[in-house]
C-alpha cells in the first residue's frame, strides 16, 4: 500500500518526536511492504493565523490536493 503523509514539524510536539515517527514508518514500510511518501512542510507560522477548521484547507493547498 502507498500512503501520502504531510509532516508538519513544530505542530505542538518537538522535532525529535517527528524524526522518530518517520523512523517508525520506515521500518513499518519495510516489514509490511508499505510505501510512505512523507512530505515535510513548514506551516508553523502560517497555521497560527488560522482556526482549526481552516488548517485542513491550507495543508491541502500546500500539498496540491
């Protein structure tokens, strides 16, 4: 299976947690033949301006969805 994931560092957790999560996904992909397309995006400053309901639209814009 293939998965597209937007990785937003600094969204309330430390960057070290994000890096470890990517490692977990990489190992999971190897063990279960999954492909995780992880796209880091930096929206931390921009997200502060939006409500929770607007964040999804902003992320979709950055991912060209």
